[in-house]
DNA sequence: CTAGGATTTGTCCAATCGGTCAAAATTCTA
DNA sequence: TAGAATTTTGACCGATTGGACAAATCCTAG
């Protein structure tokens, strides 16, 4: 008998392992070539298996990409979720910037995968943006606004502040080539993330000190 | 006689017009689908001509993309070139931020084309980054550093400051879908660029006031 | 140790892609 | 307005792509 396609969910040990292996390989390929630029053969080779074997675990290229993207968003939003209304405003913001820079440093492929999707108009996660991202950002924006009203944080538009933090931190993952080219060989070592973190923190937090 | 391919340079009126028409169509297609995601047929259709006709004006898909990218870089660097060592530091920086936000608003496709190229590791303009971009940035970084030493500008790493300005402004073009989704229908009108400009200026310039 | 399911792969297919070519249509020029 | 040069296109080609299928191999429970 032909085996039922295991695409519904991981059952056996092998299925869990292979599915994970495929996602890792796909992340590598999708993040550097984009969805259409990536081929199933490339992903299969990166995962060390044949193309039909890969398609045994995921029904289509679409499904791999979609799985990757949906799984990513949670990880991606975690740093913002951690921003707590109870903490000290400046400390909380500093922590948020830190966590975002660390993600750019430790998960650049995830960042580029996400950037690729956004550049193309979010055809596959568009709905998630309004259903998950927007509510979370609105909630945290409210926290920021309360801090500002309480005089514990300089006044600025909370949404655009969050955009600015996203943009500056993710820049070091998405535009890595450019950053490295501009900094030159001597300053483009791994320390660039530490330098970036300090600069971004100083820029934003200096301007946001209550006055 | 068979006509010589006009790919060497624009000669007749028709050639100039059609070449421009093709570049416009190609910008639209490349910026939303990336290089590999775009097809010659799509570009040809967007330009209102047949595929062989398009290939009469440009020898290959590569050549169109490359032309677009090289032509773009000059436009793209213009705002930074305008930053003058003679002017008032804070006014100069404010002007630079303004110009960059205006470019994100008026030329979002160009921004996305560039972002796409960067995301993929700048395979086609990598050399231009070190030959043109780096020297320019280094020159302007020196200007910023002089201002800082003279006490006319708060101290921070000039390179990372420039990165931050790039990131925050281009974010509104490259991540437009996300920005719109988060701001919601009511705040996502054209005014969002004006709001963004004010927020970014306030954030950066407040923190950079000499103290 | 063996039967039945799970896993793997070689082979194939239709669609799409970038690009060619020769012929047709149009435009320019003398 | 005739003839030459330029511009346009239909038809075609080889390569690549996403995916299907059935046969072969592997694993594991009884």
C-alpha cells in the first residue's frame, strides 16, 4: 500500500527530524534567493535528500515557505512581547533594542526571509500582519504612550518609534553586505553588532530621556 | 539588410523612447518580484510590446537589470552628496533626513529594487559599493566627526548614524505593507510620510543636540 | 524473521523560462 | 514614392522548473 502523505503532521521520529532538516535547508535557500529564486532541487540538495523525498514531507514549495514564515513570526515578535509595562521605561527600551540587535546578529537568515516577503507585498502573510502584528504593536504603543504621559519618557509617536527600532536593528541583517562594504575590512568584524547596539541605544535613548 | 542591434547606445528617437519605456516597466516588475522572480514576458507586457521586441532593445534580462541598478545608484546617493560641511550641522542633518524620506515616498520602487539586490548579497553591484558608496560615506563621516569634535553635534559613531538614517527612512518604502498594516486604515494615508519625517527628525536630532 | 507500512529515489511530464531567427510591417530618406 | 533601414512579431528551441508516479528499499511491531 502507498503510505499516506505525512504532510498533516509529524508522527514518527524520522518525520520530525526530516521535516526539521528540510526547514533548515529551506531557510538557507529562501533567505538568499527569495521564493521564486529558490528551487526545490536546491533545498533538497542542501538537506541531503532527493527532490521526491523532500516532496514526501512537504506537499509543495509553497507549503515549505509558508510553514517557515508562520513559524518565524512568533520568534520574531518575542522581543516586543517581552517589553513590560511594569519595568523602567528607558531600561525596557534598551532591553528591547538589545534583543532586536541580537536577533539580527544570530538569525540573519530569518530576518532576510521576512524582509523578502515584505518587499513583495506580504502575499503570504499579509493577513497575519493585521491579525497578530498590529494588535501587539498597538498594545505596546499604548504602554509607551502612558510612559510619555507620565513624564517618564520623552514624547514621540510610539508607532514610529517602534518602526525606527525595527528598521535600524534589522538593517544590520538585511543590508549586511552594504554595512560590511561601507565599514571596510577593519571595522566589519563581529564587533560591528556591538558597535551598532551602542550607537542605536545612544541615539534613541538620549533623545527619549524625559525633559 | 538585418539591422545592427541597437544595444550599444540610443540612436534614433524611437530607440530612446522605447528604451526608457522598457526601463520603467522593468523597474515595476523587478522591484516587486526580484530579479529571478521577474520574467521577460512580464516586463514586455508591462511595456506594451512583444518579448522579441524588448530583446531587440536590450540583449538580455541581465542587461536591463544592470542598467537599472547602475542608473539608480547616482540618484540614490544624491541626498548624501548634498550634505554640506559648510552648513549648520543640525540643519544639514535635518535636510538629509527630509530628502531621504521624500525619496522613500516618491521612489519606493527604486528603494525596493535596491533592497532586493542587497538582500541577495549585492551580486551585481557589490563592487560599486566599495568603489563609490564607501568613499562617499567615509567623506561625509569625516564631516560629521569634525562637527562633533567642534562641539557642534552630539558625539556618536558617524557611520552608524548614517546607517540609522538610511534604515529608518527606507523602511517606509521597503516595508510599506507592514507599515500600512500596523498603522491601520485611518493612519495609513499619505500623511504617514510626514509623520515619519517628524518622528525621525525629532528622535535623531534631539539626541544629537550638542550638550 | 517476516509482513506491512514507512521511506527513498529514478524516471518522467507539462509548463515556463530566457533567448533566437527569419519574415513581416513600419518608418525614414533621398 | 521607391527603396533601404529600422522596428515588430509569430514561431520555435533547449534548459529549467515544480511536481507525479510507481517501483525499490528500509524499518519496525508482532
